[in-house]
């Protein structure tokens, strides 16, 4: 049942393109593998798996004291940055703190530029923590509204933020 | 309740009910959570794993999952039963194949499944047929609250819920919707839809999630990023924006097919029926493809020899583990293809 790539006739076709061919607007279907599709200029914008991001991230840093970073070890669970790099998994919750500055750019990249949690907060942390998260969320949305020149929404969000800030301290 | 009891039912995600169920098979939300006082699983020894397992088991018993919940200890469960749970979307493939102390607690109606010691200490999953994300969030949020009362989750003000893999950090939420898109597939427009989905940082996967192919025009769409936006923002983007649009595309594609290529459409449906009702040996992939076309025929009211319930049941029963369970024992690949064909002939009403 597998369709092979029409160009290399070798790999499985996973990219299916319908071209409209001028002058009659005739439809032409092409079935290509990912590699050939890319060569044909058909780009597949895909979410990068964590290991790819890691690899790129590491390449980027090579030469700048990378060895030192690789040997960085969490005193709580004993995981090294090198281990994290190869598996994509942390050893314990403390790793986020221990590797902080080395993983922040990576986390940013994996989450479309986001660096701060703005969702649910465990109740045990109290009302204040919940408000902090909500504030961060509102501020982000305010920036988005301004970017989109949606000033009505921006004004509403600004008022909401003010109210929370005076209220929550 | 035992694992064997499951084979006698269809399972929630194939009930074929709920909003937009012509296109949306099921909605699922899962939350990844870890205990602050224990290392993540890659650094947990047997004793740690067991401690987490026991503690979370107790906590789950303290939620409203019901007395009749099914607790499955993966280490005491054979390969066939584990595969059965994968086929019913109650555990991940990874959870079935992993080693060490781990388990799952399943509610009697199979709408809730809580995996212990998968990639994270706890993965809470809620599942419904059709497009029902808002009520799912309310439900899973409530379960999470009940567990959170009893344990201390690993949480950081900046990074949110801390997870073993940084791709899940923040909300730890994964929202997935399973779609049946035979219309877009037949009209050749499906890649365009997926490219648009990927551009908005959504993942498109096959029937059984990560690393599986899209078989029989079933696709799972889920969020990729978990940090930066709140749970309700993620859900509302999905439930009120992206998915309804794809549903609309699919509906339009079906209407166009019916209007412009009715013979080709009916030919697909009837050939599928012909194969399924008369084949003497048939593999899983072919069965799922054919059932997909049959489902399209039933949904579009163009095919009336079979009802939706039967088609949905066959989606499950024709799969590897279910088939062996009904047959009461292990079958090799050839035997399975023969048994599958027999089952299909019997259920689809062909006399010989």
C-alpha cells in the first residue's frame, strides 16, 4: 500500500502536493519523500523535536566552555548536563534551577519564545502565586494586543492589570 | 473490573457521540505531574519507583474515580493485555513497553486513565467522544485538584509544573483531538490543512500518537507548546478556532465529493464493503483503511447495510490484541489475518 517518492523512487512518499498547472489550471498530483520535497523547495515547517533543538543548541555553544557545561552536575540527583543533552530528560525537579541559564534559551525555543508559566498554580502556594501567574498572562496578552494594534483590548487588559496590582500588592 | 471485561465493550472514544462527531472521533486532555520530593524516573531506583507508585495509588483512591476502578500493575500484566490497553487509548505505547514498577488506574467507563510512572510520575488523562474540550478541562482540573490536596507537586513560579522533559513544562497539558478526515484525503487537500496546523505550532500524528503513521484517514492534532499560555487559552484556541475550521473544511470536501464525484465516492464505499465482507485474509492497515471508507459512507447516509456502532466496534476488534483476546489465545500474523477476515464477514452480515 506504500507509495514511493516519484523523484528518488526510493523512500516513502509522505508529502503529497497538488499543483495547478497553467494555462488550463489542470491539477497535477505529486508524491514525494520529505528529502526530495525539501529539494523541490516545498518546506515542511515542523515542530523541532527536543533532541534536535538540543543538538543545535550545543553546536552553537561549542568552543565557549562547553566542556564545563557538559560536566555540570545536579547535587540532588547526580544527572550531568551531558546526560540531559543525550536523553532530553531531567533527573529531578531541581535540575531546572541547577541548569537554569543553560536551559532557558532551549525552553524558550521549544515553546515558541515563552519563558514564563501563566497557567494553573497549585492551591498550596496561596492566592498570591495564582495572581502572579495571572498578571504575567495579562501582561503577555497586553503586549500581543498592542502588537496587533487592538487598542480597545489593550485598554481593557491594562485596567485589569492595574486592578490586580493594587489589589494583590 | 478486569482487563478482560474491556473487550466486551467499545470504549468511550469510539462511541461516536458528542458535538461534531461526524468528523471529531474523540477529545483528550492529559496533564503531566511530578512529586517534588522524588527524583524523576530516569534517576529513580526501584525503591523510589515503588514509593511513588504506592503513594499515587493511594491519592488516586482518594479521588472520585469510583470503587470499581481498574488498577493495572504493568509488571503483572502480559504483553497482550498491555497491547489491548494501548489499542483502547488507555495507556501510551511507551508505558506498555517500559520496564519497572508502573501502572494505570482506569475508571469503569474508560473516560479517565491515570498512568503512574510513565515519563512523569503521574499522567492524568480524560477522554470523551466528539469535541468536548471545555467539559474535559473542568473534569481533569477537578481530578488534579483532588490529588494536589494530598501531595506536593513539583512546581516553580517561573516554569510552572516541572516535568521530566522540558517540552512539557509549564501547564503540562496536552490537548489532542482525533479527527476522521476521509473527505480531505480523497480531495487531496489534506496536506494543506496540516501545513496550516503545523504553522500554528500544532502537531499532527497518527492514530496512536507519537511516532505512529496516520492509518485509515485518522489524525490526531495536539498542542506542542505548554509554556506561556494558560490552559484555557490553549483549549479555546483549539476548541473554538482551529478544530471547528478543520471540521468545516472536511464537511465541505464531503459535500463537493457527493456533488461532483458521486460515482467515485460510492465506488470507494462499496469496494470497502466488498473487501471487508468477503476477504479471506486481511491485515490491520487494510482493514482500517476500508473501515474508514465504510464509516464515511455511513456518516454521509449513502450506505445503510451497516450501522455506525458496528463500524466503530470493528475498529477496535480488528486490531491485534483485541482479535487475539476474542479468539482466546495467541495467533501469529497469518492466523490473525484469517481470523480478522472471519470476524469481519460475520459482523458485516455476509452469509459465507
